[in-house]
């Protein structure tokens, strides 16, 4: 089985959070290009992606987007760390396609979860830190082709539908380089 791209999912018991979103979450639809969160705002929600996908984006000095993360169906989209601390977000969360989510207030969800799982906040924060640290190291030790292969293994059904421009930005390569990698893998 492929290693999870968003590896936090295998390091945290998310069953309680998924159940909470499915029973109490507000069904919300974001159309392509709509923001779930603007960079600089404080995160107030945690959203379980039911269909579609979202991208985590930082603005470059020239105003263009740098895709720094992705949240697919079955995953959570939120600026968790800054939201928990009530700090301004360093990213924007944007629906890349029409995206349906089940959304809860972040504080409420954490309060409810802590009653059943007192260590949830620590465990989730630790898992997210380890995932981010592993990705940072991968930038130094894996080639762009290896990073693409890892993503493609984790999301074989999505890799053909995700926008190449977004994936290239995430991999920190040009669109043309991504196309060459895809052609070599065929």
C-alpha cells in the first residue's frame, strides 16, 4: 500500500472527529476558486472534505500563488495550528474545484473531542508537525520525479484530474517539468 501523502491521517485517531463532522457538521459547498480561509484571517472552522479538493496557498512576493498543501476527499482542511492558537493564518484555503465539506467551528470540535480524547490536540499537533518536517526533508532528498511518484501512489485516482499547474507548484517545479516527468512515467 502506498504511504499516505497526508500522513497525519495514519498517526491520529480521527474517527471521533469524522463522526462529529458527519453528525453535527454544516454541509457547505464552495465553488471553484472560493476561499474557505483568507491568508491573514484567523481560522474558525475545521472542514471534512466530502467531494472535490482544496489547496493551501501562500502568496509569493510577486503576488502569484505557491501551493503548499492539498486536502482531498476524506481529509480535513483547516489551518489547524494557527487556528488553535487564534493567530492569523499564513495560508489561504481555496476550493480548486466545486468542493463539498462538513464544517464545524474549530473550538467547538476540539472541546467536544477533548472530552473523549484528552490528548487529541497534542497527538494531532505532533502528527502535523512530523508530516511537515518529513515534507521539508523530502525537498532536500527526493527529486521532483520521486515526489511526484509519491503523490501519484497516494492518490492514483486524483493525479490525473488535479490541475497540473497546482501540482507543479506544490512540487516546486515548472509545469513543463511536470509534463516531462509524467511522460517519462508512461
